[in-house]
């Protein structure tokens, strides 16, 4: 009976320590992405794929608040 209580206490203590350690070492969230994004379009400029890449890049830039560069 006493060994059962000791085992329960140890398991409980490990659980509490793991939760508190997680809170102690947690880092504040980093805003991501924090650098400009480059999208490489492997087709010549002026084509459908280039135009589509530029449209998607504009939408991503507006949504994320970072520069999106389209490279052909």
C-alpha cells in the first residue's frame, strides 16, 4: 500500500514538473515570415505561369505583410 502511494506521488510530481518546465522554457511566438519571399517561376516572363505567379505573389504579400518577389 505504501509503495503504491509513493509510486503515485512520483508519477504526479513528474507530471507537474513536465508541465511547469514546458511553460518555463516556452518561447514567445515569432512573426513568420520575417524576410522577403522569392517565388521562382521556371517559365519565360509574360506567359500564363508568370502572370499567375504574380497574382498569387500579390495576394500572399497582402495577406502576410511581407514582400513577395517573383523571379523568372
